[in-house]
C-alpha cells in the first residue's frame, strides 16, 4: 500500500507541476500597449508638466512629464486620442521650466493626436511650437 501511495503522490505532484506551467511554456509573455514619447518646445525638452489623453472628447488619463521630457501611458486601450500638454511654472531641481504655449492645454486647439494599437509599444513625440 505504501508504494501505491507514494506513486500516486508523485503522479499528483507531476500533474500539479504541469498545471502551474500551462501549455504555453516559459517563453510566452503578455505584451501590453504603451504610449510614450518626448515633449519638446522648439526642440528643447519640456522638463515638467502633464500630458493628458482624451478619447471622444472625454478625459481618459494623464501622466507626468519626466525631467528629460519623456512621458508614458501604460496599457491604454486601442484607438485615437487627443493629447494636451500643461505645464507648471514651479522651478524644479532640473532647471527652469520650459514655457508651453496655452493652446496646447486644450484638446480642441492643441492639434496633438496619437493612435494606439493594443499589444505593442506606440511612440508619439510631441514637438510643440513656441508661437
């Protein structure tokens, strides 16, 4: 009886191990969408502020601009977005804030758009004009 019990226990452990690893193997991974880019005004990086994403006229999400001018939205849904850039006037340890014209704070006047395709990285640099 004890040999039969040990054999069944070994079989149960083996089956449990197969169940935990799944059929995809260890090389399978899930890729999520990302929308990222760099915000510049006249080719100078915007070192502080917020990028906001709108879809069908409604605010969806926002993210901070990093000191090097980059921004990133994690796992946005597929589709077309209108983007805005708002800045802060507060000096940072990274230098004086770059002036962002007011038109970029409104999705109706910013002219900034991005298309997101799910399951892959999407890049959209926001090259703003100081005028």
